[in-house]
């Protein structure tokens, strides 16, 4: 059985979280021969946390990257040899398994690795000195000085270099200060690869760190394609729908599987979050019909569920500005310009004066830290279907078709979609 991770983008929104969660559930039903695990590669915004908590939905576990680790190749053994035991005890193990290194304990506490080189070196030393001692030495007498261990979380490539530069056949592996296992040279003959399915994104810049080292299995997305190159053909379902959760629901239908009540609730949450309760211009007839079908399974009203869901969002005035900006922030490279676009949903813009100055300052810090030419963040009132745009100073700002409220702040009446409304306008101004 293989492990296949399913993840959304680095700054996970509710569509990313919910689609990964339920798609993993569907895949487990369709393919019981593999283990499908939903993960997130970024931290949730305060608003997303509050909404999920209020709805009783658990977010997938956090996994920061897909770089191969020592834990992926680490070896363990059930043998428990004590340092004061005679070397003949090691001989019994060698007869059956012929290990290159053997973990040794001192009164139950790990004290090092005994290698075949330690044994041969000790006997060669005895011969060279013409020692006629016929007694069997203890393991402690034979063991040589140990080298620094590696950690279970150490990168595969780094540990490989450490062992290649060592004269030892193996190194101990620790989890913090506790012995966990060992690695030998044989462990590093081939680098392991994680298998992964991407949902709600396909661009490597937005994906989990180490994606270039992983085996990409599928892509389920509703954005433009700038996908990672693959060695083999893969399954891609990329549709111009309002939500990745809509695509996942359609995959249930195609496979003649009905989501249960909990799965339907999670899908509906992601769907209504990404379409702003079906008001976003990205919303399609498929999104509307899917939302109605899921609401029937949950026995809820679509509009009431959506409004209740958004009522749990945290006010931006109570959040750290930089954290809020980066909670749903995507980077693009267009016409030689590096841009970043964030979006925050709120239920009112009446408290804008309480945080606008802090957001303008924080947005410029985000631009500098991320080596961007231009950074903006939409603050969208999901109830009144309007947005305010915070923007850093850039030559193309003056060409945007929005009203300047004050320096760095633009009014965007009727604008709800970053993908379908704001991004195309920004790209167009870059050519002016």
C-alpha cells in the first residue's frame, strides 16, 4: 500500500482545505489499495479557523514540505544487545541477518552503533600486537568512538552527504534527544519520492515546498494552467468552475458515489466560501446546482448556511495585518513583473478606518520581503458584494479602473473575484 498526499496551496483557504479533505475520502473509497491522506502546507487564517471550528470541521494535518527525510529510509531492529555482553552475542545475530551496524545499549539506554569495522579493527589490532588473549571481549571493548547522530527530520540529501564524508558504515538517528533508529550507506542508494495530488492549484510557485522532488499523481483545479512538468501522463481535472469543491462533487457523481452528510457539509463550506455564497462572477450553473444538491444532503438552506458561515469570520481590526494579508496570498509573474495578490473576506467595511493604515504599511513590508514589484490585497464585503483594494506604489496603479479613495486605497464596487476580475485588470495595466 502506497501513501498519496492530497494538498492545496501554500496559503490555504476554505476551498483548498475542504476539497483536499473530501477528495481524500473519495479516493479511499475508489482505491482501497493505497492510503490517501489530506494535508495542508500552510497555516489557516483566523477567519478560516473560526469558520471550521464553528461548523465542527477538522483541518488536515500540517506538512511543510515533501523533501525526502531520514525518517523515510531509517532502519530499526528488535535486537537489544547490552554493551557489557560478550561479542559472541553479536555473532548470533550476524549468523541470521548479517547487519553492517548493530545498536548497542548500556543498561537499557542507547549508547552507540557497533559496526563490522569495529570488530575487524579490534581483532586486527590484537594480531598486530601479537596478543594471545583468547578470551571473548565485551561489546564495549570493541566499540569505537561514535559520530554525531542525524535527526529523523534531517533531509535525505544532507544525511547522505554526512554519511559519505564519514568513515562509519552507519549513523544513529535521533528524534530530538531520543534514539529512534539508524541509517547505513545502503539506505541512500536511491532517494525516496512522495506521491501527491494537487487540489485548488497547479502552479509550482503556489505549491508545497519540495513538489519538484515528488511524484505528481493528479491535479484537481479551477484556475489557469501553469502546471508542473511530469515524467508520465497524469489525471487532470481542470474546469472553469467557481470552486474546486464543485469539481470534487462532480467526481463523486461520475463515480456513482454519494457523499455522506459530513462530506456534503465540508464540500458545501468550501464551495460557498470560494463563490461568496454563489455571488462571485466565477459562479456557474454547475456550482449552483451542486450547492443545492449538497444542501439537500445536509438538510440546510444554501443562503442561510452561507450567511451563518461568514458570520463567524474574525474582524481584520483584531488581526495582525501581515498575517491576514498572507493568509490567502498568491504570487504571479507577468510581463516581467512579479506581483502578489491577497484577498480577505469580511462581513462589513464599516471598521475600515480601524486597520487601513496598518494594512498599507504591512502590505509594503510583504512586497519587500517577497521580492515583489507590486503587491495588492482585496478586502471583500461578502454581504454587500463590494471590495476595497490596498496597493503598494507602482506605475500601473493609475491605470486600474477603480476610484482612488486615498493613497494606497482604491474603491472596487461590485468586484468580488481576484481571479476573474482583479488579476486580468492588473495584467492588462502592465502592458500600458
